[in-house]
C-alpha cells in the first residue's frame, strides 16, 4: 500500500491505523499548496480531488475520503479490533462517529479555521461553535475510554487527530477536561505517539 499524506493533517489518522495494525505501507508527502508530491509528481493525477489521504491498495486501486480509508485499513486486519465487524450495530456506531468527526469537527470547524481566505469574523464564529460539539463528545466519553465499544478504533484515531489541531487553531480545551484526559490517554498508545512524533518531525524540517 501507498499512503499519500500531509503532515499532521487528517491523513495522520490513517498513519495511526497503519502503525496500530503493523501493516507495511509507503508514505508519500503531498505539498498541498502546489498539489504535488514531495518528489515532484502531479498529485491531481493520483487523486483528482486534491485532498489527503489517498491510499493506493496493493491491487492498485486508489481510495480517498478519510473515513473510508480508515475502515479499509482496519478491515485488512480484523484481529486488531480497529473496526467492529461489518453488519453489526457497533459498526454502524463507528460510521456514526466517523461521520460526526468528519462533518461537525473536521470540515465545519477546523477546515474553516485553517483557511487563510476565511474572514476573521467567520473564524471567531466558528471557534465559538465548537462548544456544543465538545460538550456532546465530553458527555459521551465521561464514562468510557473509547468512542465505540470497549477498545480503540479508527474513530479514536480520527478524533485524537482533530484534537491535535485545537491549540494551533486557537481553541482552548481547558473547559473540556474529559477531552483533554482522553487525548492524553490516547497519546500514550505507542502507535499513536509514534505517528504524531513522526509527522511533527516532518513539519519541523519543513
């Protein structure tokens, strides 16, 4: 497999899933401003959507959209428990949380916060809108360690990735101690800590 990624973006969740399952993959950095890979290839020729992640399977198929890619990686290693079995209620719960994170946090909040062309007033409004979303997540996680069932899943990989965007977006997580405790606990997982460290190092080197 080949993963096309941008450091500390949503594609980080797929790197976490790959590390968690121990699956081999090549990693190709995408320069989002130019839509080129780091080695100079046209990324739009690989993924016409121009977004990350894109995963090229061993059969040569190109998969896009984070929630879909995450479930594909999880299903290649069912023994990992990163996704409940297809057709179960718990798998539907996984879909529920992946969609919520994608639509209500990733796109509705952080996509807006990091776009340079969004007016400051709109960013202020967006920053204020996160409270209700984090209240909901805090209530859900108040008496459980993970979003779905009793173990770490790709939904947790996605959520912890988005929580990593809070500080650079100017969002203070202090009012949500449940979420800060959740984030800190998930970061102690070896695969998660390694993925964050690897991509932070890439960011530091430009």
